[in-house]
C-alpha cells in the first residue's frame, strides 16, 4: 500500500486545475473553473473544478473527486497506477509500505521490457519513412501520414536481424525473447519475430508501448502476427487504440469496437477516431469492463462473414455481466462481403454513420439469435431456447435491465416473467424482494448475551449501538425493493460460514463511526455479535433471538436467504466480496456527505482524501474479483 503521508504530500504538490486541464478545456467561472464533463455527454458545461478546494464535481452526472480520482476515472487506471502517473509527472518515485511493494527486480524487468519495446517502435517508425513499398501499401489503403503518425505505425523490413541495429548485445539479449521481439532458431541463433510487416504498436493506459501487431503487405500467412503474452502484455485485457481513442470516445459518446488494427486506423482516417480493436482474440469480459470505464455505450462492428457473426455473439456473451440500464451494448451487422475497413471505403462516413444509427441493441441481437436457431412456435423449441439461455442470463446482475430483458424474452418464448425466472434458476424474484427496509430509524436498548466478548462488544459496542429492551419498535415497512440489500446478503453468508465472521471487522469499524446508524445496520451488528459469541448458534435460536418485531423480521429474512444459498459456493470469496461492496457503499455515502460540506482544510480534508483513496481501492478489489 502507498503511505497516506505520501499521497497527502502528492496532492499538496499538485494543482488539480493543471491535472484536469490536460484533458478538459476549462474556463474561469468566478472562483472556480468550468468545462464540459469528460464523463458524460453534455452541451452546456456542468463540470466544475475548484482550485481552492482541490477537487472536481459534475452537477450533471455526479462525478467528483480529487486529482488522483480524476486520473483513475479518466484514464481507466488503478489507484496505484494513477498515483504513479501523477508522481511521474512531478519526477518523484512512489514509496510502498513494506510487504505491499512490487519487488524491485519485477519492476526493473518490466521497465526494461517497455524500454526495449519503445526502442523497437521508434526503429519501425523510422523504417516506414525509408520504405516506398510500405508507404505505397498504406496509401493504397487510403491512409495518410497523419493517421500513421497518430497511431505510431511503422514497418519491419523483411530481413532477420533488424533490431540488432538498435539493441546492444542482440545475440545474447534474452529480454528480447521475453518481450516477444525475437525468437531462437533450431541452430540456436536469435532472429526478429516481425519481418516484412506493417507494425502497429499497442499502448497501455499510460501510452507506453507494451506489444505489437504486424500485418503482411501481401497474401502471406499468417496475415496478422501479434506479440505473445509477456509480463507487460495480455491480449485478453488490452484494447488496441484505446489510448489514442479516449478523447473521441468521450466526445462521441460511445466506443466503436472492431476486430482488427486496420479497421481502427481506416475508421480513424474517415473521422471515427473512437474506434478500438481486440487483439487477435475474442472479446472478453475484461475488455468490456475496460471499455465501460470510458463510456456508457459500446458499438460492436465486426466483419459481415460467418466468423464475424460468431465474434459478435461472443462479444454479446462477454457483455452480459456488465450491461445494465446505464451501460448498453449495440451491434452493427455489415454485409457479408465487407469488414469495417472495406465498408467505409466503399460507402463513406455517411454510410457507416447510418449503420451506427441502425445498430441492433443487445436485446434485439439476442432475440434475433433465438428466432433464427430455435423453432419458437413449438413447445420443444421454446424449451430448448430456455435451456440455452440459462447459463447466459445467470451471468447478469439483478438490475432493472435484466428484469426488462426477462419480460421481453418471456413474451417471445410464451411464458410469464416469473415462470421464465424460475426455469432459468434465478434465486431472487425479478418482481420483488424479501428484505427488511424500514422507513424510520429506531433506537433500542437491551441486554447483552452471555459469552465471550468479541472485538465490538462491551461498553463501546453498547454505547454506539444500544441494547435491546422489551418494547418493540414500530414495524413501518416501505415499498419492497427489486433486489436484496447487500447487507442482508452479507449477513446470510455469515450465517452459512460463522467461522469467517472476523472478515467483517473492517466493515464494523466503519459502522462504528456513524452517529445515527440505520436500523438495518443495528440489526446487522447485533446479529454478528451473537454469531461471534456463539459460532455454533442454532438457526432455531436465531429465529427467536430478538425481542422486537423489526429486528427479528430482518433476521428471519437473513435466515431465508441463507437457506437458499448453494452449498458449493466459495463462502470466503463471497464474504470478502460482500464486505467490499458494503464498505464501498459506505465510503460513497461518506464522500457525498463530505462533498456537500466542501471541506477546505485540516482533519476533514485529510479524511476526505483518505475516503477517496479507500473507495477507489475497494472498487479495484471488486473488479479484480470478477
């Protein structure tokens, strides 16, 4: 972990106006600065930067944070990467607390690989200028020197040891092999992996070259050659052209996802600078997640042939865990004889723009797929389609979008949404939930159970969360929500794995800070105290563990949820994920409270920055669990 003292010092040295100003055009608006929000589409500026308070806030979409948070969200970096990025701009090294640091030899190896790849990229660029054959090839594809320069394109001459001219100790430099730049022959001689190819450097979020794609000028096979997996490059995670496309994605409101390098540069040549591509592999959930950090809409445009259709279907599957009412995926279906490159050169930008406007939504694509592959007018066809859908729909989060999709699919398949949900094995009903959600907060008193005291028992515990007495709270129920409370879900997993209750300690420490905890928090804390004091507490005793109706009803809902959980679940992972989610929600609420109070100095401002750091770290932990 990066020491908080270093982060405080870094934020002190930075001017958020300079950080944001690199990416957003800002104008003075009184004591603040104002511009168009980079996180959502808008025509009138609602994005404000406060130099005096050193944070930003958008009144349109609610985005807010400090300089580190801005770089994380805008560039799609993790918290440590954002700190490294900002510290690097100031020319200072980032310290790591003992036990959390990346080993020096690992950092050194990665840095050496990036240096080699950068040196190779510069060499290939220089060779492109010297090769009339390569230049003519690009001109015949309709590409200009400006586009080639934008993407750092180059050319690898068709000889075996080109990089010997720019790399010392070429013959013995094993790092070249590790970087994917060279190979070893049967006669134990090192030779270049890329030869006679147009070179497309692949950049990470920092703009560093981490790999290459190379295309032959003729019809040789393979047509495309990609860098192998290396310590700095993973095909299933990186997206070609994303570094160059970020501004255009924010401006145009969507990312245009294609299959190939040439598609990206050709579309950019015609004005679609928001184009990106997967790297010789199918779209993965990691790709989708990475792109959804940049925009709320993805438009997939793959080749019109059978292979392109299969790639589009795999992209749909990769999107399912991440789509929602706020994140959508659309699909362009080109004529069978075209790919995006050939289509735009034939039909022009207006023709391609029309295809984007007519793109099919994910739900339309899914319905069309079922209609084409199953005889839905027959009972057998509908039953087979439902069986086919089950492993797909269970990947989706229980959002409003999933409920709407289920209604549409149920109508298509001749079932009710409830019937379809049951057949798909969804554990939570789309039409309602079962959890306790009181409108009013209550206060309660009462006795402490006998048994060994846990970390949050005793005077401190009683002072903050009170004790129960015999007078019941008013059972004032509000409308039942469409999804279960994260806190209730977490409590159910504690019931199923009471030996792991200590994993909740960090969350309880957050609830300890609250002056007026919500009633559900009271119930959760007291339930955990009972489990902590008696890990073997029987379910029957828990059903009558509380005297008042409100808390007992909540516990009974927890028990009902616990009984529905599959025994095959990894409860340690489930518990950690639940703690991350509840903690993230707590910090989000705390940041909203602090933002409303506009902290300017002292302990409150320090606490704001700490909350921001921990909030971003929790988001990253949850992403890493996907």
